[in-house]
């Protein structure tokens, strides 16, 4: 072996042999790495950079003009399937890898990315929707809360030693033990009385007419308010519950022009039947409903009772149904079954898992939220005084359960169901959609747009995925 390599030419001679340096058909330093003749076909089969050999103006890097006898999968593929567009990234080495990388990213990042704050805001919004009066008639509600005479009847809430303060702070002794439902009971009384006072102001009257235009109903409302004021003064829980229910029935009465018109055309009976399904207690005996109200209030004052009496299964059930609707509208279920039945059933199982998680999270979250919100609202209401108490506390209590339910649903999805689905390789329908999009130029552009949007919001995106997105984007930009 020659000692030392003094030049590039010597190095090539050391690598390929002394005799090759004499053959100008061999690509090397002496001929600029370009074969000058086709006399020596023995060297025409070497797989060397920029080798032209026996076929001038052809090289191994142009798939369509490969002059070597080295096996080329791309050319063989073109020969077997000439109808395919072999310039498409799906069929070209590294760009095919880019598509796979982008598709994997799309599948892994297609799960909802709602934040904790977003979940809380969503629950609060739902709470507002459940109390449309504050949205439809905000002025009447605000006027009654701040400027009306209602607050003076609840002034004792912030005065230690009074019967109402004792009841509101859950310290009233009933049958030898503290009654834990005082806050709930007083808050409900405030909400129903607030609505009666608001109904005395002017209204459009589509569903409920102003009480000021209905003398008989107005007189009945004023009588209920007097009875309720007396019950609050003494802290009598049975009387408070009874007259709160009476106030509720007056406030819920459909006295507007639309209900009156429906009655005239004979729809009163069927509509009443429908309403009795929705709000059953409205058509039961007042004393019985008042007794249940006291029991419910006492139960909600404890965490165990709040969880046991959470109505989260209703809202949770709606969220579970939404998972199915969302996956169907998004095309996941259809795409999964288009691939094969096994993939389709896998997606249905994953959708069911998400739905069950949402429902369970909502039920638990709503119970905890209602209980914790009640405690917070009680302390706030007892401390703020008559100007805004117990209005602020009542608002907090009204939406706390819904906020808790929304957060619970979000938490179960983020930390339980979605990690389980990720371990299964992602959602089957999403993976099927990604695989289908990879097969055509139009689908690849769509996949690029989807992942580009995801990448913009992903602060932890890895460099390989970002490069793959850029590579595919550059490919299609060059074709325009």
C-alpha cells in the first residue's frame, strides 16, 4: 500500500487501482469526473456520482434518464404503474417521508385543544344561556338588583345575630343540628323575588306581560312578597320554601301575547302537557314541592350531597351526544368505515369512550363546582352588604356548577380519554382520513393546509415536522 496520499489523483488511484487512472473513460480528477468515451464498457456499470459512461448526457439522479444498470425502484414503479403522477411527493423518496411525517402530526394533533380558561368561560356562557332573563332583559334585572326595594328585605344577611344571617350562613339549628341548606334556600328566594320585581317593569310581552298590566296577578305577587318577607325575617325555612315556590309559579306563568294566541287556537292542553314534562314541579302541590326543596337544599350544602344530586347526567349526556355528532360531521366515522369495518368499529369505540368521559367529567365537575361555588357565594354574600348581596352570591352559585361541569369534562378528556386514544395510535377515523388525503394531489394540499394551521398554534412543534411542512409547501408552490 502506498504510504500517504499526496493529491486527489493519488487518492483515487489508491481507491480504484493504478490502471484505472490510464483509462479516460473512468470518471476522475484527471477528466473532471466525466467519461470521455464509450470504449470501455466494463466501467459503465459502476454506480458513481455524475457517471455518464456509455450514455452521454444521462445520469443516475434523473429517474427518467437513468443509464446505469443499477436497480432503480422509482423507474420500476413507473414501468408498472405509468398512469400515476410520479412527480407527486407521495411517490418520491424523501418527500414521501415528509407526507408521512405531516400525516402523523395531523393525527396526533387533531384532538380538541381547549384550555382550562376556555372550558371555564364555556361553562359560564352556558350558565348565562340557562338564565336568559339576564340577557334578554338586562336592564330590568340590573335595575331590580341595584336600585329596587328588594335588597332591604335581605339586609339582615350581613348582620350577625339576625335570624336571616344565621340561616344564610348555614348555622341555623333545626332538629338539633345545623341546617346546611340555608344558603341554597335563601338564594333561591332572592332569585325568584328578583324575577317578580323585574316583571313589574315594562316588557315587550311576547311570552310574559308586565305585572303592571295585570292587576289581579300583580296583587297576588304583592301578597306573596309580603309573606316571603315575613318568613325571611324570622328565618322560617318551611315558610320561605313555600312562598318562594309561589313566587316561582307567578314568574313562570305564560301570560304574553304568543301564549294567549296559542290558547285561542286550542293548543293550551297539549302545550301544558309538554310543559309538565319539562317543569314537572310547576304542576304539583306547593307544600310537597316546598318540602322537596328543603331536602334538596340541605343535601347540596355538603360535597357528598352535591355529587349525589348533581343533574350533570343531563348536560353530560348532551356532551356525550355532541361527541358522536361532531365525529360524524367531521367525517371521522365515515372515513373509518370506508377503509374497512374493523377501522369503523374502532372509531365508534373511541367516540363512545370520549362521550363517556365527557359525561362522567361533567357530572363530577358540576357536583364539586356547585358545592364549592355555594360556599364561596355564601361568604361573599354575607360580607358585601345589602347593595349587591345576595345578588352577587346568587349569580356565582347559579353558574358555579356549570363552570365546574365544563372544567370536569375538559379535564377527563385531556388527562384520561385522549391519552388512552393516543396509545391506540390516534383516532382511527382521523388516521383513515389522513391516509386518504395522502393519495392525491388535492388531498395532499388539504392535509398541508390543516397541518399548517395546527403548526401555527403549536409552540412545541419539532423541527422535523416543520421542515416536512415546508418541503411539501415548496413543492406545490413550484407547480403553480
